[in-house]
C-alpha cells in the first residue's frame, strides 16, 4: 500500500491506499498549534509526536506501506542550528508576526517583487517569519525546514523541499524556479538555509532505522514531499486541468493549474498568488476566500449546536435562517474568489469541492446555486492525504506521474 500524510492547520491525517487507488484505512488527530498572547506556534517535538500518533492510528497496516508522501501547510516551519536542534517553535502561517519585515521588502523592492515571487510581501510568507526571527536575535540559523520537511527529516534524516512549498516562502522566483538571495539579504538571512528543491514524486529520502522505530513504517522505503496542501489535494481529488479546486479546510482556497506561466501582472490586482504546481513543471494560481473553518465553528457554537446539527436545521425556523445566512455569506466570498482566480488564469469548466467543509450538503447546494459554472463534490474527503499517497506511488514507481494514477470515481 501507499501511505499519505497531510499535516494541516487544525488536523493531521493519514491514509493508506491500495494499488487501485482506493482508501484502505485512515486516521486523524489534532495538530498541536497553541495560541498564547496572540502568537500561534507549536514545538517541533509536539509536531513529531503528532505525526507518530496519526501513524499509530493506522495500526499495524502502516508497516505494509511501500512508500510515503508528505503534504501539508506551507509557510509554517522552524529554524534549526548546525546540529539540527530547533532554535524556535514552528510559527503558524496565520501568525501575524513579521509586519516590519514586510514593510522592509516593500520599501526595498516595491511592487516588482510580486512579479517574481507570485505574491506581494505579506506576514504569511516564510520570509516575514525569518525576518522577525532575525530581528528578535534568533540564530545563527543553519537550516529552515517547513512542516512537511521536518517530518521528512525525522523519518529519513534527509533534507529537501518541493517546488510548491518553496514558492510560498516569498524568496523563490516562481517563473525562473530559483531562490532570490537578495530577498533574504534584505531581511538579514541567507537563502542557503532552505533545503534543496526537488520534484514531488522524486525519492527525497528513505526511512531510517531510527525513523522506522518510532513511526512503525518499514525501514528503507522511499519518502517524497508532495507539496502545499491545497495543491496536493488537487491530485487526491482528481481535479482536471480545466477545473477549479475548492479546498475547504481551516482556510478556504480556490486553485487552478496552468501549463504556461500565468499573467503575473494580473495576479496582485485580483489578490491572487501564483505558485508552482507539485512536480515543478506547471504553475498554479490560488486565491484565498476566507478562513471558513473558524467561521463555521464559531457560528455553530453561537447557536449551541455542532456544524452537522446546524446543517440539519429547518431553514424556515430562526436558527435555520441564521445558519443559511452564514453559508450564503461564505459562498459569496468563495464566488468572488472564483471571479478573481479566473481573472488571472481564464475560465474553467467546473468547480470541484474537497476537504472537511465539503461534507456540508446545504453549503454545497448554496455553492451550486450561486457559482456561474457547475459545482461537484469530490468523493474523497481526505483529498490532501490521498494526493500525498499518489505522489508516494510515483516515488515507488507505481506510475510515471500523478496524472497516470487512478482517479477517484465521482
């Protein structure tokens, strides 16, 4: 079987796929980010215990995996010293630190930087976090590893990153596919701290004896980093090149794939980000809609119900009308994101919804009634973990690329 890991903002998931691409087993645990005094972070040790726990949730079957793929949140990571010890906790992508670093990049490079990095400077990107750490006196930093890369290192001892994750650092030219050392220099760090960029599906390491002992997966099997969660999820959900992915988790994002570089100048006015699609050949355009997960949880809590109970409310009673209004508001934001996305990348034939929020029938109906193109739900809920497993299959030689992997039946 193939093992896929999805290290997400709220939940970490693992799936096992059989040779036909069918899910044989799955497990999920909470990702241990902690919010304290406005800061959102987790210790590297807590992250690795989380990975261990979700793997244990698969039981002995995880020992049958012939390859592992790891996808997850971008931008979040930790600085390491020369001995590999963490110098600071993992800072969450949505942690607001780094505003001063953002201002410095805007001052030194102006709007032209976004034409190379695919996104204007912002506090989400890794560069802002590294700028904050440098200003706070953390260092010297020998290596920065994002969350999926930390899991790769713990399991194999190898260090590598992937194109779609590099593209979210704010230090990577998404057209020329190279690091931008001048961006790091402006914030007092070197881009040499980033791991080598490899293609998703390539063998980036093999499970060490130590990694096998704590994880329960077989020693010597190959691992690959499958990329940014939203984009890895496109492979898992079977999103075609002429479709738009609507990834609904903690953050709701729309994404589409392009075989040629998109119009970089059109991205900033549409508040869109240009990235590199996992594999390093194609491009992707992403637009954030809203942090839908927290909105759904808070709205349901205010009604004294779970989200599933809210979905079952009669839309004619008071609480049902309130819930319908919440879903309508979220849908309006998503449709606006779709219009901005297609303003950069052109029209698409259909929207494919996946992720935890895709299970909501009234939310799906609201989207189907509002979008200008058909909306369908992927039959795969854990699309990101499945996408990671698909890339693991490429690393294992099961298929030449993720495009040749079995697609979920809609």
